[in-house]
C-alpha cells in the first residue's frame, strides 16, 4: 500500500476517494492503481455479467460498472477486480482498479491522470511516469 490521495469522478460527482492505494507495474505499462472497495461510495459499484478475463500472474478478473451514487451515468465494465487472486497478488483481493478513459477524471496524489492509450489497457499516466507504453499508436512495436 502506498500513502497518497486518489479520487475518481463520474458525472461531476466524486465516486471514490482514498488516501492509500496499490500500484501494480508491468512491462511497458504505466502503473495500474487499485483502491480498496471501501473507497467507493455506496451505490457506485455494480457487478457485471459477461466474460471474465484471465491474467497469468493475477488470476481471473471480475468486472464492474461504475455510476453516480444514484445509479445514473453508468459506465459499463469500467472497472475490474481479482476476488481470488494468485498468492503473489493476494493484496488485491478487496481492491478494484478502473480504466481512466471510462470515467470523467481520476486524480493521483493531486495530479490529473491521463489514460493509457488505446481501449484495452488501464494504466494511469502522471508526470512522473515515463513512456512509451503499450497501446500507443505511435509505438506499435510494443505489443
């Protein structure tokens, strides 16, 4: 866990706020940020149906839709979690990450986050993150 402010905005409403987060780094990716489920306001997390995905390191991911607290402005499959992660990633069991491009804004330690390029990856880019990254159309060699 890292100490630092994180917030997520949907429809001009802060739907998640926390002062601690987990940062996961992978090759040619900006960090992926995970918040404890308790950082999300009541009524903003909605488990989804549909296909799961599999990460060879973390295990099977479940997906979530995000919304404002009244359930409006829903962002379908905008977040994911690993409810039963592999032993190495056990710390993720109660945490959720999200695609910054599928919400209106994310802030990490006071800085507005830029989404990782493309639609597949969920990395959080800040001024202290150096690329290039997977998903960037200017760097197709990074697959």
